C-alpha cells in the first residue's frame, strides 16, 4: 500500500538509543505488546497518553501495510504500591479501602478504562490479556527459570539479576536521565533482584492468592508481562511499548526474565519504545492525592475527548508534553477548524472512494509518509492535513480519500465527527440544549419584531448560563469553556 522502500519506518529503540528501520520478525506482520493499566483506580490523562501513542504506532503499522497483532494487558493483581517490590498490592489495598472485593474493583476500573479507550478513538487490540486469567501459566514460567535464575527467601521467590547478561541496559538509572527506585527487601542477594512470586505473609489471607511450589501467594508484576507477551506474540516479537517510567525497572526486569526463559541474551522484543511524561505544573497528575486529572474531568469542563488526543498528537511522543487548560482549549479550537475543513470537502465530494492521482495530493501523501515514517512524527503530519484542507480547487473525492489516510493514522474520527459533536455540555451547565434552541428562536423572532431590548435580554440570559451565541453561523451557539 505504501512505499516502504522509499520511506521505511524508522523507530527509536530505547534499548540501543538509536533510530532503527522496522524489520519485522515475521515478514508482512507486526507484533506489538503494550503494558496496560493496573486497574485499582481510574487512569489519569497522563496514563492515557501511553495508549494514544501505542494506537498511533499500531495505526501507522497498519497503514504501512503490516498485519498487526497488538496485545494490551490488564494488571489486576501483583502490582505493588512501589514499582520495586515494596508495599501492598495495589488491588488489595484499593479493595480494602472501598470495602469491596478485589475482583469487583478490577471489573469496575477496567470498564472505566475501556470507556476512556473508546472515547479517545483508540482501536481495540487483538486481545486484552487479563493477568488473573494466566496465573497458572505464570507459575509454569517461574518453575522453568527457578533453579538457574531464582532463589527463595521468607517473602517469596526472587530473581537473581546477576545470572543474566547486561541487566538494566535499558534503564537510565545510572545516568543523569533517570533515577532508580530499588527498595531494600530483607533476604535479597542483590539490590536489583526482584520478586517473581510473592508469598502471602503468615497469618494473612489475601483475596487474590494461588497455590505454588513456593507457597500460597501471587505473581510478581514483572512476571505477568513476560509470560503474556510470549504466549501471544512468541519468544521474539517486534515491538514492546510503555510509558517512560517503565524503562527504569519494569521493562529491565521483563528483559531479564525473557533472557532466562529463552536461554538467550536477546531482550525478547526487537524494539523497546517509550512515550514521555505528560507534565502538569498544578500537580494534578498523581493518583495519590485523590484529586487527579482524568478524562471525565475534561469532559465535565466541556472538552471533547478527541481534543486531548489532538493535544497529544501535536507533540512528538518522546517529548515531554505540558498540560494546561489553555493548551487543551487551543487544541479543541484547532480540532474544530479541522472538522469544519473536512466538512467542506465532504460536502463537495461525490462520496466515492477515489484514487489519489493529482500531483499536489500525491506530494502531500508522500510528505505524510515521510513524516510518520520518521519515528511517528505526528506533529509534522498535522500541518500537512491542514494544508490539504486549505486546497480549494483540487478534486474533492481525491481529497477525501487522502483525508481518510490521514485519519487512519491520526485517529481523530474525521469522516464521522461533526462540529456539533464537539459541543460538549459542561457538568455545571444549568440549561439544556432544547431550552437554548427555543430561546434562540425567541430571540430571532424578537429581532424580526425589532424588539431589540428583548433580543439583548435573551442574549444576556444565555451568556449568564454559559452559552455563546454565534449570529450568522449555522451551528448558532456553543458552550462557553471556562478555564
């Protein structure tokens, strides 16, 4: 479908610190594993940036002609309150706080996460891999590596990181770019060693626990991803993605387990990719505060979820992205302009899928290929899309076909999204859409009757209720967004 010889897909490999041409393990296929959420709470918008990035990657691979198999896990057991094997299990702790079962907590927050996935127009993976569905297989994985690579102590089965080559090569813990979070656990041989299996402490009963050769307990968080990625993608697969915080501990531990299980120095994935942080100077990104930014908070303020997706796409995935309400509202304004431009092209087009032949459109398509092939540079794709929408004399059907290709990659739902869809009712609104339309009709009648005092009074009333009128615009009104 695309000229991969002229514009091969180049991706930054966190393991080698280099841009590398994507060369699939299995010709014509792309196998990708993404570290999914721990479902003990809602996901904040910084968490969701990782899945927008992974979706951009998957969409690009599909657009480039590869048959994509994308796996995303759901961690519903094993993840401790510290990434480094310290503290309580996040699921057990959340269940105790809420007075509910850990299973109910997992279902509730998994459903909430999937709703956000849908709202952000993130495509469904080939499989959602649920950790608790795979515990017996995790035990078998651990049994295979236990004799040579693990040791048992009072709290569980630990992996000896000195038994694999180049442990921690992925991490930046020993550089200025990162910092380690390794906790001291009594009985460990080495500081970096990590839990494969965590025993239930004597006298305690956990809601989520299983029998194992090392006693009743639960798998370690790191073990889950190694077992599930190998099961669904093979011992060697193409790409493993996650947030940059996984680069320091979780992914190095996965690599160590992969090396031990496969009796190889290979990391398991050919390319390891990490998106950078979303930074919020107001400090609302941490769940520990109990008051954090999640997608519903944006919607409650009158922001369409795809405005947040666009905000993420405006920055390269490896760049830090600062969240401010001003930046988000600007992204919403940009999305409105894009949707209006697409609407004009749709109105002109006959609706037939057209071959892109016009020289200018062929050129824009080549520029799109070049930009997205350069390590998923979505920030360069957006001006190209806006350039396309500014073209007034080119064949509309061909323009619409090219818009569809942009949207295949960017995932903004441009062929279905209408400007009115972006008019999101804020949580604090005190008037509904039907009343607004009736009052606008009354105002129009008042203007026709030259009762300008009444017309002004209706405008002022609507303004006080958070409605901006737009005379001469077919949309007629929008919600005012307070920032």
